[in-house]
């Protein structure tokens, strides 16, 4: 009895031996069996019918002069089919296509039906419902117009008292093309240059960027920079007994020695 009890205590009860063997013996075979069981479950699950709510992409064809304002509308479709087919719809979403004619108003109401949802040909599924059933697309018509350029440039002369210098400045071009939504473009009266101080000694041309950051989003300006042309007339000397004489140009000349 003592020997049997000692042997039993050494090897444990039959239940504990079975549990220890389940977690320690033939692990490779058990792992393979578990793997194939999971694969079989996935295959069977993919063939089972399922119903899911999947996103739908809207493709609204319209004239290039129209600009769709606001956020893209969110459309979802209730689709029934095999699970493996429905998974494909997340990579290739269903599509709703609409054509907006040129004479359509700025706000276009669309009615959606399940039949309007296009499913890719490699997916076997049926559209049961679409949400929402109606939506409104708001467009803004693009417009192009010329507006003047407003100068924000300060010109200073670095030699002589400022009062003695007469300077003429002009911008080339003096107007630019503005393109964007009609309601925004109509409110643009001019486009300003960036604020800048230009110090000159003589006449010259300077490239001045336009301050396009001050315009609303979606507005394009062409060109985005203009030439500032500064003209400083020559200094005039006045004599009491004659008419005004301008400075001599050039200031230095070469003289040849006189031969006898």
C-alpha cells in the first residue's frame, strides 16, 4: 500500500496526467490540427450569406466650370451576398453615377434607389437599400476676370535728400487674371502686392510677388508676381543766364593727345 501510494503520488492522478499530456505531448500534430480547423472555419464562413452596410462612392460628372462646394456626401448601401464578396467592396466600393447638365441650377437634388448603385462585376451581391434616399449637391460656377494690382511697395532713394529726387514708378502688368468661384471672384476688387521697401540708387526693374494668401481658398491668380519699374530722371542744373542743362552723359570721356 505504501509503495502504491508512493508511486501514485510520484506520477499524480490519472486526470492530472491527461491534462499534462494534452499540453505537452504531440504539440506539432495538435498545432497543425488547430490551424486546419481555423482555415476550414474561415472557408465555411466566407461562403455563408451575409448582409453589410458598405460605403458608396459618388461620381458626379459636370462641366469643368462648375465647382462642387462643401464636403463630399456620405452614401452607404445595404448589400447582401457571400462574406468573401462583401469584403471586396471595401477595396472597390460601389459607385453611384450622375450627370449634371450645363443648364442645371447651382443646387441639384438627386434621388437615389438601390438600382442606382453599381456593383463591380467580380462581386456577386445584391443591393437591398441605399442611404440616404435623396441628397443635394451645391455647385459654384467658376468665373475669370481681370482686376487691377494695388501697390504696397515703398520706394526710397539712398543718396541725397529725398526732396531732390523725383521718381516715377509703375507696375507691369497693372492688372492680373483672377479665376475661382463666381461668388468669390465678384467680390475681389483688386490684388495687392506684398508689403516691401525697395531702396534704389538709379532706375531699374524689381520683381514684386503678389499677396495671394490674402485671397479666399479656391481663387487662382495669374501671374503671381509683377515688375516694379522705377524711373529716376537725371538731375537738372539751373544757370541764371540760360535754360536748364541736364547732367552730362557719360560722365567720363577719353581725350587723345594733340599731335604737333
